[in-house]
C-alpha cells in the first residue's frame, strides 16, 4: 500500500462503525495514532537511556553502573508478579468494549483494577522482605561492603516502586484494551521529560544508586495515576461497588491471567534475567558491556514494539467480531515490515557499533564483535517473535505459547548458565537464540499449526498452501 493510503488513518474524526469496513478502518486509525504517540514516547525514553549513561557512568564507575543496570533489569524479570492479570485485562476490556454496554465495560475496568490494587499491596510486603534478605554480595560478585549496602537500599526503593507500578501499569492496559494507547504514550512523554530533569539534577550531585532508581522508575508511575483519575471521573471506576466488581471479574481474569502468568514467568526467566546470570558468573563489571550493547539495539526493538504493540487490542477486537480478513491482512503486513526493518537495522548498527560505544561511553567501555553480532541476531529473532505474539495474544491463542515458553525456559536457562561459564556471554546469547528458533519452529509449524490456521480463519488445506 502507498504511504498516502496509510496516512488516511491519521485523522481525528472516527470512522463509521456501522460496517465491517468502517470498524476495520477505525481499528487502524486508533492503532496509527497509538504508533505516532509511541514514537514520541520512545524518543524521550531513548533520550533518558542515552543521558543516563553519559551522566552517571563517569562518576559511578563500571562496577556501580553495572549494579544499577542489574537492578533496573529486574523490571522485566519480575513483570510476571501481577499474575498475568494486567495482560488479561487488555483482552477483557477489548471484549467488553465490543459489547457496547457501559455497565459491562465499567465492571471489567473497576473489577480488574481493584484486583490489581490488592496484588500491589501484597507485592509491596513480599518484595521489600526479599530485597532486604537476599545475599546481594553473592549475586553481584563484589568485594565492596559499601556497594553491597547501596544495592540493598536501592532494591528496597525498587520494591516499593515496582509494587505501585503493578497497579499503574494495569491502568495503561485498560487504555490499550480500549484501543486508546495514544493517550497512554502522550501522558508518558510529558512525565518522562520531567524525569530527565530529575535525573540531571541527581547526576550533578553524584547521587547514589537508590536515588537514580527513584528518578527513573518514580516518574514512570505518574502517568498511570493520572489516567486512573480520568477513569474515575468518567465513571468507569467506582469505589462504592469495588468489592462487588472484583468478586465478579476475578474468576474471568484469573482464568485467562493464569496463562498470561505462565507466559510472563517464561519471558522473565528466559530473557529477563540475563543480567543476573552474567553478574553472578562473571561479575557486575561484565553486565555494563552487555547492557550497553543491548541498549544500542533498542533502536531496532523500539520501532517494532511501536508497530506491533497497538495491534494486540486491534486483533482482540477483530477476533471478538469474527473479522478474520482483518487479522490475516494485518498480520501479513506487520510481519513483512518487522522482518525487513529489523534485519536491515541490525546490520547497520552492528557495522557502526564500535565507534558508537566508544562515543557513548567516552571510551570507558568497548565490546567484542562476537557479542555485537550475537545480540544482533537475537534482536531480529525477538522482533519477529513479538510480532507473532501480538497476534496470538489478541486471538486468545495462549496455550500454544505457554507450552513453547515452558520448553524454552526449562532447557534455555540451564543452557545459558552452562554456556556463559564455559564459553562467555556471546556464546550464551547465540545458543539461546538457536534454541528459541528451533523450539518455535517445531511447535508452531507442526504441533500447533491447526490452532494458528483456525485463528486466521483458514482451513487446514489453505494453511498448508500458505
């Protein structure tokens, strides 16, 4: 399709919803505006990433900087602790919105957020206790007593902020389920800019790691709180019936949430604890180099998240209305764009990685070409897998993903530990990427092929020809 054809979705006036064509166009209109807002939001996040390295690495030093990166990586590693309710809420809200009943929608939102609020309180107690009792001296492989104490205090700050973010992230999931992700990203942009100012002031005073965690994570919670107030003012969240709403919605959300929970646990264990594995085996200093190369490839992953993320609720809405043609066309287009962009971008970044790293870190850090290319290959694989996962999430095809991620974690985590100890970080990344491709290829290509063809509205024979 031409650029002009796609640009027609960037209009403020909604498309008519009285026909399948109009509803499809409206899904794409909302997705398009979400992508635009996500681009701006991601640009500010990349700015935070770049400035956080430039401002803090010189005074923190490699070891303290690596410890900070290890703590911040826990956001991904612990994302499963909402028990899958946040992701389940996206599909539940999308389904409720398709029924055109304000009472059903209010019940789904109020009940889901009430359940997440209760989980947040439980997480606060759990994470604070664990953060205080964990043997950080062994986990970060440092002989500095001062650094161990600083890390313990930083993880306590992290525990509080992460617990609160479980609720605020749920608010964002509600807006995504309503296909209004553009509101979330626009709000995030405003608060991220204020976070940049806080980070600058903190770095000028050579702030400790706990303060840096507060600057980066603290401002990320405010958008969710602001948007929650909007839901309350619109009558979509009610305190007076909150307990009743939670009791009604809890079985529905937990039934779907359990599957999302397993997926999140698998993602966290399979891909979110690399920094801890590297730190506990090679030391905190090794994490610094690994983290820098990872962050360079955000230039690849972020645009693909921008493209594919808004399609999850679009797929969910189309699935609820049995619009299989929309799902097929959208997935084919998104998959082709993801493949072409991720491959070409990784090649370009890998070629210029050495001067980029030297410039970014003022020649404090450098990286081997093996690590650059291994992480580049993994970046392409992860981008394509994420594109397909948005489709699978939207149509509710969770069980095939659960089985796939279980196999990957059970085999992949021990594989990572064994390989990093004997062959290093680059080999660890390459081995895991190979395992990931083989597992998904076998399971999705053969074992669960019928699940996928049904979700696409294809017969088994058509699925073979495609």
